[in-house]
C-alpha cells in the first residue's frame, strides 16, 4: 500500500475519502428525515457528526503528511486551480457543518455526546435565539456541502467519461 500520494492517491487517503463519503450520505439521510425517524436517531446523527469531524481532522493531517499526487496529464492549469479551490471548500465544509451542529446543540442546551461514551465540552452557553440562527446555518452549510460534493463527483465523472483520464480511477482504486 502506497503511503505517500505521489502518482496516485494511496490506500489511506482513499479510505478516508470513501469512509467520509459513506458517512455523509448516512448523515444527510438522518438529518433530512430525523422528524420521521425514532426519537433516539438524533443521538446517532450527532455521534456521526462528531465522527466526521474527527475523520476530517485526521484526513487533513494525513494530506499534509502524504501530500497529493501530481496532476493527471492533460489537465489544464485552470482545471487544476478549480479542483484545488473545490477541495479547499470541501475541507472547510467538512469542518463547518459538524461544528455548526455542535454549536446548535450547545445553544439549544443539549449535551453533545459521542455514542454515549463521552460528552464534548460546551463551546457556548444556551441561547434560544442563537439556537434558531445556528439551526438555519447548519442546514444552509449542509446544502452547500451537497452542491459542492455533487459538483466534485460530476467533475470526476466528466474526466472519466469524456476526457478519459485517470482522475476518477486514482481515487477509486489507486491506479
């Protein structure tokens, strides 16, 4: 297994990527349908949000250590810059969405627990008005994340289907 990301994404980087993708899909469903799901489902939503935040921190640390592979041949400098900007926005959102949920819970005077094992520290004091504002921000950030993630996936598919280059395959199977 490649550790450093030189010509392709290594196994650890790919694992972080696809694990976070899977958790985001589950998390989105839990968030969107929480009113229709059993009462305890919100605790799972919160725990998965904490997990995603922890994985995003670990993923960023790994990216700083392992680097990123060289650009795929034939990808223009403009496309490389757009991809870099998109990746930056994705990382910001991977932090902002769970942190906004954490703040929303704190403002709503709800403890933030990870699978019942431990409680995260409170970041802010309870405040009903701030809770309502943060609830809206959390949802807005989620939808921005959805749009950026879909654009990211469509760009990878475009490179695979129309440009016939290795952009998608480097993250899919490392080749």
